[in-house]
């Protein structure tokens, strides 16, 4: 086993926030499930990573009950499920040790948020010597407020603000920043085609 699919933060915490109504990829679970099934069929390791902010009192606090994989997905017994407290999936987990012990040299990454935890994991994975594939349409993100926007904006105010960076632009900028430097950018269909030879 030299390949691993890393599913990052595809968790109920995001769905519990009002901002979920502005997510750019509402069928993220379906796309991730397709990748999971293809990885399992290829004999690859599937690793689930969850983000937690213990003691925060928010939706990422494990006490909230939301720090769990989206209900449509099916981690299997034996699939590693790691909980991180940093943006990347390596720093606060034993992910690198686990991958090294299993001889993994190639990572396929997907998840929520495109430009934050998924991108940060991809960059660090590349710096650690892994070949990284970034499945862009199996990531999801949200519009980003301007740095001078009020902290407590409603979703409607965020979307109405002309300074807001649209989610589609966030994804495009992430692809530009990563492709050819840190990762190979691909899509679910392209990756499954490569895995199945179709």
C-alpha cells in the first residue's frame, strides 16, 4: 500500500453553522464517497481527519456533538480516524508516523475547506516528500469576508458585500497556488478514470 486518501474535515460541524447555506459544493459527501469507494477498490488506505477545538463552546468543540463525519459517509472499522487541532492534518496527529509505517508515499486529499485545512495539509504533505493529488471538486469552501468586514456579519450581509471573495474565486486561487508547485490538481472523474483505467 503506497497510496492513501486523506478525507479532511468533512464533518457535521460545518453543516451546523449558518454559513453552510453558502457552501460552494453542497454535494461534497457524494463526491467524497465516490473517492472513498475507488480508493478501497484499489486497496488504498482511507484516513478520516476531523477538526476539533476543545473548550471553545462552538460547533468544533467535541462537546457539541458535531465533531463527526457527515452522516452520509461510512468510515469502516479499521479506517483511521484522527482528530486534529491545527489547520493541517500532520502537526497535531500521528498521521505522518502512520503513513510511514504503512509505506505510503502518495496522498490524495479532499475535504472542507479548500483553501484552509485541505490546502495546508497538501502543502505540508508535499514539503514532507509525499506526492500529493488535490481533488478540487471533492473539496468545499465558503465565501470569505473582506478583512475590514464586521466580525458578526450575517450570511446575507456577507454575500451582499462587494468586497467578499466568492467561493469559486477561492477555489480558483487555491488551484493556481498549488498546481505544479505542491500538488497535481485533478477532479473526481479524472482520478477515478485513472484508478479504473477507463
